[in-house]
């Protein structure tokens, strides 16, 4: 109330913070980095050493490939194309399965992952991008520092995107919040599941250890570096068929390995598209899965850019045309 008896105007609200930084969050980030980013490196080295105890068998190879596909699809189809960009609508059971499979990859709980990735699209290759390789200075030294930062090192400590700001839609989804709350259990399931299967198949403890290593830690290591390479190398090297404001690139040669994620310039140009390959002849296993789920009626409203929108954004230079 003012001295004249007239009620004061309400104080203007402070703008909502888009990122949060505090010692507790940074402790959690460091713990996650050690547990799920450093431990898989150690596990991979151990797996190579373990070859002297038990040579790699068909069970280990099948577990590695199966778990790679399941968790990789959880990331690209679930975390990325569905939860971050809403490129299609899924039946609730599909939503839950994709969120669980993505969690098993060990790349963070679904809501945090989505918030970080939405911030990446908002600030791509400019101030605020959590993992740009292009902001660390000029020359070879700047490029190498940028690559190391964007590939891996940024995860040790970073500003945390405010999930109320970046992911309010997901916070309203009780299924997803429940899956996110159980994140550490899902990662454990992704490690122990292959160990149990291999232990039963080989009928031995050494078999169980081989399953833990190849279906768990080595699989996690390989998928992590494949996904991180999109953030690092594909914001620096590759072809750029479409105009987009950041430095995203396509790396078509890695399309199968990345389950379609390596069409990264296509994705930045048309983030609303469920298809990253865009054209039928560009391999995009993630989109094939979405199309198969749509054929079964489990997925609807699959979004793709119109040919007019694609040609409006197409670069006119020859390098772009041939990409
Ligand atoms: Zn994206
Ligand atoms: Zn990007």
C-alpha cells in the first residue's frame, strides 16, 4: 500500500530462469558422468581383457546387437523423435516402452534429456548450446577443444535446463514422470538383463560376466559414442543440403549405425519431421520402425515436411545438391 492509500501495483514477476546451476546439480552430473560415461569405457577395456578368459561367442554378439538396437531405438524413436520433437503420436503402451528402452541407454532420464535437447535446438551453435563444437576458438586448437567438449566433456558439469520451461508437456504426463523417477533401475535392468540371459545360456558365471560386458557396458559405450558423434562431428563435418541457421551436417555413411540420426542437417532443417532421411533412398532405420508401428495402428499423425517446404530450404550449391 502506498502512502496515499492507493494499493501498489504488483511487483513485476522476474522472468523464468531457463537454466539452473547449483552445487547439488553439479554433484549429480559428476556422479552420472562417472557411472554411465566413464564406467562403460572401463567395461570395454575389461571386455577386451576378458577375451583371454572366454572368447566372444554367438550369445554375446546377439546380446550386443539386440541391446544396441533396442536402446538405440529408445533414444532415436522415443527420446528424440517422439518426446523431444513430437513428430508423431503414440499409443500409451508404446510411449512407456520407448521411454524405458531410452532410459536403459544410460544417457539420462527422459525429461532431462528432452530439456537439454530442446535447448540445443533453441541455441544451436550459439551461446547457451550445451554441446557445440564451434564455440571454443579458432584454428586447430579451437576445433580440437570444441570437438572434445561437444563429444564428451560437457557432461561433467553444465548448466541444467529448467524442465518447467523446456518440458512442461512431459511433466504433465504421469507415465513419463514415473519412468523418469525409476531411471537408475532401468539402467541396471539394461546391464543385468543381458548378464542373466548369458548366464543361463552358458550355464556359468563367466558367461554371465560376458553378458554384462558385451550386452551391457560395451553396448552402452558404443551407442554413447555414436550418439555423441552427432553432437560433435556432425556439427563440424559433412554435407549441408538444407539451409539451417546452425552448422549441422549430414553424414550419410553412418545412417545405419546411427539408426538414421546422422541425417543431422535434415533434422535441424525440419525438426518437426519423423523422417530424418526425408527421401526414401536415404537409409533411416528409426523411421522404418515408426512406419511399421503406424502400419500396426500403434502410431498416428506421423509428420513429414511437404515437398514445397523441402525445396524452399534446399541449398542451391552443387555440394548440397549431391549430399
Ligand atoms: Zn533434435
Ligand atoms: Zn544438432
